[in-house]
C-alpha cells in the first residue's frame, strides 16, 4: 500500500491542530508543524489522539470500505526545531503505521514556513518511505489563511502539491473557533506513477476547535473531496470524512 502522508508536518486544514490536516499525519501539514515549532528558547510539548471515519490521504481512502482510523501523535519543539511521532491503527483490521518527523520552522515577513523529513513505516505491509516536505503560509490577511505544501516521495520518485485557503471564525472569544476551508491538490507522479502532472482532488470542509482549559482542546472535522482526473484514472471515488479528538499541550 502506498502511503499518502502527513503532509508532515502533516498531522491533520489549516487546522492548527495536529490531527486535522487534510490527510492523516496525515496530520502533517503546514498547520501542524507551524503550530508546534518554537522560535524562543522554551521547550514545547503537544500530544493528541483522534478517531477518523476514514484514512484519507492524497484524496484516496487507504483502508477497506467501512474501516476507520484511531491515531495519536506527540511533538516536542525547541528553537525552531520539531521532533514528532504519529502512530495510527485501523479500528477493524491489523493495519498500523508509524511516522517519525523532523522539521525546521522559519519566518520571513508575513510568511511562516517549515522544512521537514518524514520516515514512514507500514508494519503490516513491510513497506517504508522517506518523504521531504516544504510548507509555506501567508499571514498578511486579517480573515484568511493561505498555505501551500509540497511533498516529495523517495519511493514513488514523485511530488504532491496542496494549496489551501481557510477562514478562521472566532465564535466564542478565546474558546471556540470554527474554520471553513477549501483545498486543491496536484499530483506530480506521487499517486499516479505514469504521469508527470494531473489534478488530484478538490476538497471543502470545516474544523471546530474548542479550548477547555489552558492545556486541553477538543476538535472535530468534516470534509468532502471530489476526485479529479488523476484519481478518476485510478478508479478512486469522491470521499467524505468526519473526525474528532482531543489535544494536550504545555
């Protein structure tokens, strides 16, 4: 099975929570690493756990029909560096996966970014991959967050690009934030080996983040993806997903 990956520092849109990136460690995505990276001298620790109705990655469902995913992750950040681990199992089969991520976070004016390396291990399939990722987000708008994430896979010798626009809405000040988002993905030989470039999928969704205490958060997500040319050629269908979990940080 080919892993689609967190975008690393993709653990779960713009979600600023690890578990809600567009793909599971997916939940490695710009927002994951960007949130965990630290520019001061303090050590930061974050952990989360969540359930997802499907394991979607790069627009594809990676598990059999009806199987969900239970995942947990932990990250330690210090002086712009982040070390993270993401572990997931199917809720109804023997599938399990471990991702180890090392990332460097940086700021350039109104832009935040990260460079990341991810080691992907699928134990049940005895399969592994090395992935290299670059994420950039623009923070110059008051009501919108825009980001771009590019991943290169050593195993497939291909790349994958994701463009995202999110609009965080603070429903309850410093307590509840709801973030609708849209996302367009492009495949450069990552998913479809015999093609240099195809449209992958278009996704819309919404994420909710509820702050319980200074250290605890609850989050939920719903999204729907329309398969485009590259996925249709591989007989992948449109997908919907719900996910929910909690996070702890200090």
